[in-house]
C-alpha cells in the first residue's frame, strides 16, 4: 500500500509534467520563431505525464515501487506553483526569448539535479521508460542551452 506522501509525490510529479507542457505551449504561442523547439518540448512533456501516470498505476498495483527518498512533496509543490505562476504571467506579458529559454534550462536542470527518476524501482520492462524520461530531460537542458547560445550569438533560433 502506498503511503500518503508517496501518492502525493506521484500526483505532483504528474501535475508538474502537465504544467510544463502547458507552459511550453504558451511559450510557443508567444515565440513562434522557436516553434519546432516548443512543439518538441510539449510533446515530450505530455509523454512524461503519461509515463508518470503509468508509474503511479504500476506502483498502486504493486508492479513497481516508489521511494520518495529526498524528494519532498513541499519541494515538488513549490516547483509546480512556480510553473503555474509563470503560466499565469504569460497571459499578462510576452516573455523575451532569452527569458523563456533560461526558464527551460534552469527548471529542467533542477529536475536532473534532484535525480527525480532514480526514486522508482521498476520491473525490467519499465526500466527503459525511466531511462528515456531522464535522457529527454537532459536533452531539454541541452536544447535550451543550444538555443540560448545561438540567440546570444545573434544567430537564427535553434529548432532541435
């Protein structure tokens, strides 16, 4: 049986992935010059949300285990709140390309630093999904960094 904090952590992780997809959609609307980048990020965040949903289901069914470890619900909640506040801000102001890309870089990098995906103990058939989640998050950092570097160098937007 899952503990309340485990359930809450998984639900917040799902909410975070959904919120990131929504934010990147908003950035895409504001910054069409980076259309391919935003579309890729949205698609992958939606996939991450689905993967977290499946992990929750598998954990609930006893087919995998989730150890919250150093991930605390309050920490995840504060990240989700920050993303939600940024989504709200996009309704009020247009984000500069550098600011939006820095947001992606900083947030995705913080998820890597927290080693979020190492807290699951899954059957071998789901190990690849965890590896993919981690790899795509790392790729998001690289995509944002590359786009930022190109933007700062005065070049055209980097797509993928």
